[in-house]
C-alpha cells in the first residue's frame, strides 16, 4: 500500500508512474486526497466537540461544588447533546477511515523509474542472456512425452486423483524433484539465507499483508469453512513472519529461504502452452525473501539476480533475464526481473523465476518497521524471488539433457539424485 503522505506530496508523479502499468489513476488519487481532507475535517470537529464536552463537564462539577445545582442541571442537557454529536462524528470518522483504507488498497505500487512502459510481455526488456542452446538429436521429444516414455511423471493419474494441473511424480522423477529442492535450498543457505519451514495455509490478514488480497482472490484456493487460503507462493507466509514487527536497524538485512508446494487456480488457462509442466495448479518452489534497509534494497536486488544466475549457470541451462514492463509488473511490485530457460524441444522460453523489489508497499500493509539511527520508526523494504520454481526448470532439464540413450542428469545434481541418467 502506498503511503498517504507520499501520494499527497507526489500526486503527479504517482499518476504518471502508474500510467506505466496502464492505469489511469487520476480519479483514484483525487478521491484519496479528498477522502483524507474529509477525514481531517471530521477529526477536527470530533476533537473540538470532545474538548467542549470535557470543558462543560468540568464546569458542571464546579457548579455542583459551589451549590449552583440548578445552573449545573441546565448545562447537563448541553453535554448530552455534545455526547450524541461526538458519537455520530466518531462513527462517521470510523467509516471514512475505513473507506480511505479501501481506496488505498486498490492503488497498485508505483513502478521504479527504470521500468519500461508497455502493455504485455512483448514489451519486456531483455537485460542478459547466457548459455548455448543445445542441438538435439532427430526425434527429440517435449517433456510431457519424455515423462511418459520413462514413466517419471504421470499427468493422467494426477487428473484422476484431483484434476488437471496436479501431476504425480514417480520413481526417478520424484527423486529428481527432491534433488532439485535440496540443491536449491543448499545454494540459498550457502549464500546466507536461513531456512524456514512455513505453513501452507494463510489467513486473510496475511493475504492482505503481501498484496494477494483483495487483488487476487480468484487466483487462490479458498477454504471457506475456516476462511483460510492455500498459499500461491512461500513469499506470503515468509514475509508475514514480520507483520506488526519493529526491528532494530542492526537486525537488517534479514534473508530467509523456504520450500513449499504452491497452489494457484490459474483460471482461464488453456492451449498448447499449458501442457505438461508448463502451467500447474500445484507445483513446488523454493523462495528467497529479504527485509532490507531502504538505502540498500536495490543492491540486494542485484545480489538476488546474481544468485539465481549462478544456479542456472551450474545447471548449464540456457537462460535470459527480462526487466518487466509496467503492464507485466505485478500489482505490488515496484520492479521485477524474470528469468526464462529455453525449452529446446518446445522451441520456446519458459519462466522459472521472478525477483521483485516491493520497496515499502508490502511493509506499509504489514506495518513492518525498523528503528532508524535517529530512533524513529521507518518502513523497511521487502524483496522476494523464486530460487527456483521447479516445474519449468525440470521441463528444461528433461528436454535439454535428453539423448538417444536417456536423460542425463546435470552433474551438479548427481550427488543429490544418486544416479546419472534416466533410461
């Protein structure tokens, strides 16, 4: 959530930057400022009414003490009127504050100045590319056919048990999946991240804290009886560890990592690009999350990008990095870098990681603050990224490492799998 003083002091900048997300925010921003003026006016009236009521109550007390009961009784009628008025003003103020908060919840984060304008993923900027695209043998297969050929992932069985988008990993496929999780976690821990095991269900306050609610209800699975949500990413429970927390400046930065299954409804997804592991309703992901001092968050963002680069270099997968345009940047992010791995058999790029800086947007919702050098509370910056999302990394490995003899396991993963080839 954007800070109200920032909106008021930078009205034109906020409107111009949100235009990069293809949002005409003029009416929303004007409404926020107008509602805040109304709130201040009501608050002033309430304060004055309460002050007058308190003064009268004191005067009535003095009149009784001095034996002027008749005069005091006449004033009591006035205090009753003031109390009724203060109750009405208080209720109006509460409603106005709630309405203002709801307005603020609807305003996306302002994109960073270097975020390019654009409407779709076609407008994203490529910032880096590395790795040679392997030449496959004649008759090379996409990963969903490889999965069936070697009996390592069963999409039909998952469909029988649950529905489309819930695959079952089997044998060496399950071991490769577990190896990737362990490898990603170890890489993150070696870089200084502390591992957490996190809940897979969140409450409404947690969804609001990181920006999934009220923006993305339709993308999450909801447990109605308990009003809980299955997590769409470990970012949500991980970042909410710090909800309503005031840190000391010496505690920054905080860096955590965790593996969780993730659940997304992906309503409306269809077509060839959702086949196999390309788009799932349940998938595994290892996440990295940082809480940073505002002056250091963009250095941290660079470090996170370099960290994921190192993992993909060790896996020897061809990849590229994109700086997302405004139209492709999420509601809560100020800037996002996507990593895409090339799928040789599909002849297309597959997103495997998004790394974002949310600046103070999430922290303001979370009330995540730190006490700065002057002893004042200041909002921290939050960042998170996939390190990495497994389905498309696994798809890339299956397709890019396939040979006529079988699927060779990347060397860095062999100590984790205990085998060198799937055949």
